[in-house]
C-alpha cells in the first residue's frame, strides 16, 4: 500500500500528464458546470453593463439637453440685460441732456436777472 504522499504525487502526475484522466476528474468534480455557471454570470454581467451604459448615455443626453437649455437661457438673459443697459444708457443720456439744458436755462435766467438788477 502506498502512503498518502506517494498517492498525492501519483495523482498530481496523472493530472498533469494524462489528459483523459484530467478530463475525467474535471467531470467528476463538476468543473464544466462551474465553467458554465461562470460563463452565465459573465454573460449576465455583460448584459447588465450594456444596459447600464445605455441608461447612462440616455441620462447624459438628458443632462446635455438641460445644459443646452441653460446656455440658451443665459444667452437670452445676456441679450435682455444688454438691451436693458442700452435703454438705460439712452435714458441717462436724455436725463443728463435735460440737466444740461436746465442749467443753461438757469444760467441765462440768472444772467437776465443780474442785468435787470443792474438796471434797477
């Protein structure tokens, strides 16, 4: 009778050298079923990753649409602000012109009054 160590050595040599024995052992321990299950898990994971990628791309597309809308809103706001500034600039120009006209009228009035006071 062989010792455990000798038996291990013989079995290991058979596994390494005898392809038929190796396949028989693999079948006996359910190696093919394990490989099939691993392949199924890999297939399921790949399918789920593809699904997640599709979902992610759809969400990115929605975010891109929202950003485009925000950019459009910002452009519209900037346009509105610039138009508002232009209107205010024109109004300020009219106000300053009115102040200048008023000042001119006042100075002319003061000048007339000064001349009138001199005559009096």
